[in-house]
C-alpha cells in the first residue's frame, strides 16, 4: 500500500469524482479499506444516490450526525446530499461493492416517474438512508437485485478513470451474460426503486435535528476557511468568525459532524497536506513546515512524529519504496 493522501472532495466535502459518464451516469466501486490512507473513506457527500453492500468486514458508517454499524452481507441506501464516511471496525480484508448514480438514469426531472415515485423519497430529510438486512423479505429482494447489478457491472463496465480495475468478487450472479448490460442494469435499478416505493411506509424515519441545514452551511464555511488559509496562523476565533458564530458553537458543529475540535481538524489537515508534499515534491522539511502552516521545522517534526510514529524523512523514504496503490 502507498500511504498517499486521499483527495476525493472539494472544500465543502462534496465528492469531486465523476460518477460514470454523462451518457450513463453510474459508477461501480469496490472498496478495499486496507488500500486507503487511515483504512477509511473520509466524510463526503454527492448529489447522486448510493447503494452499498458490506463484504469482508464490519463497518462503522457516519451518516450526517448519526453513526451506525453494519456487518457482513448488510446493505445500505444513501440518499442524495447526505454526508457520510466509512471505516472498518476489524482488520479483515474487505471488498465492499457499491454503486453511485444519478436518479436521472431512472427518471429525469419533470417526468411522471420522478414526480410520482421518486421525488418524495429523494427530498425527504427524514430518509437520509435505508438499512438493508437479509432477514427482512423486501430488503433481501433488494440485496439479491444488487448482486445481479454488481455482477453485470463487474463483468461489462469499463474500469474507473480514477481507480482503474477493481478486484473480482464471486457474486451469486457472477457468471451472468448480457448483450445489453446497461439496459439490464437500468431495469434492475428500476425494480429496486419500485420495491423501495412500495415499502416506503415501512422505512424508519430519522428525526431531523433543529437547524440541521444551518449547521451544515456553517460547517461548509468554516471548512472552506481552513482549506483556504491553513498555511497561515489560524486561531479558533478565526475559524468561528468565518461562519459568524461563537467559538463554542464552532466547537459544537465540529464535534457533531467530525467528532473532533476545529483546532484538531486544522492540525490533521495540515499534516495531510504535509504528507502530500512529502510524497509529491522535493521540498525540504523547512519548506514543507512553512507551506503547511506549522511555523517552524522543529514544531512540524515534533507533531509529525507524535501523530504518525515515524519522522517526516522516514515517511518520505517509505513512500519512495512503496508500490503505488490502484484504489482510493
């Protein structure tokens, strides 16, 4: 594994990766957490919807301000624009298949299908996600359809532009044959959505926390400020001022969404930027410490060793000797 920095989001945690092509807006992934920095996929969101199945591990998943745990064979539907992250609890070898796609693959805005069967679910803040367990009959039907969907995409879809070829998974329908896999995938996803719609009254609702949208806007403003100014001296007052809130409210927002303080997030962000420079540049330790906002080389080296267990130079040597990884 190459310990490189994972960069899949913009300043506001929006996923910057293209989900498929304009002509077929769907992307198939297989998440191998042992190949990711920190063995996790960090907090992000996207306007597309997502279906995820856990394989080879037990996952802790953050969805907005809620944290859930899913085991082998469990699945998950993640609604549009929901902040989420994934991290395995155990150290097993994982290969979790998932798809991210635009609802327009099934029905465009303004269509009768979108208006009658999709928009009420997609826009319902009380349905940020749906847990899919094999012991529930209609959940099991969706998981079975996802198996066939994944099988088709594994066999026929082109490699990801960003990640390349994904590992082979022995799905139940792995030997499926098709002369028009895109149409079959679309039909399968339509069937999945039909099942969700017909069982919509059985979907547990999540309580919408007061001012949740306002909290997200505040978080985005503060994160954008940190990402734009991390190279400069920054205080908690500076961070909270970016969202025009108090220091205590800024800390509450960060703990709600990121489980850490604003200053801790700033420090970790600077460290990730420093790791990236150690990986991709020939800058000296002094230059990196200055460009990443640490102020001095001695302070940077102290923090780097404390947080990683090795020196910055050892980290650079480790990267140079490593074989590049193919998946985020």
